[in-house]
């Protein structure tokens, strides 16, 4: 459903990008899928370690219609597996 690529950068902040190819569907479907993933990332952005470039690639048209809770879970799992997730409690 989603793919994640991460590269460390020499900046203090983290940048996120979102990609949906034409195989996902027409522009309306691609944009809806990107908006949903972007919102899921926005909700957990404070848990992403600073200094990373992150690109989410949407691999399935189902992202545009699937339950939002499932998208949030997938985003969190990808970030944890990539090793750039940090808990808010430990950051404070």
C-alpha cells in the first residue's frame, strides 16, 4: 500500500514528500491518496526524528478509499521500521 524511503540530511528539520504514479488512477484519485497520507504524517510529524528527508510512495489505489485509521497505522509502522521514530515523552 505504501513505501517509505529515508535519507539523512544536514539540516535541523525533517522534510516529507509524497508520490503517487499514474498507475494509481486519474489526478483526482492520486491527489486524494496523497492528501490522506499527508494528513496521517502531519498527525505524527512531531514523532519523526529531525534531520531526515522522507518520501512516501503510494503503491495502491486503495489508499484513496481505505479506512484512515489503517493509513495512520501503516505510516507509524513504516516510520518505526525505518528507525526515525522517536517517542514524544523521550524527546521532552
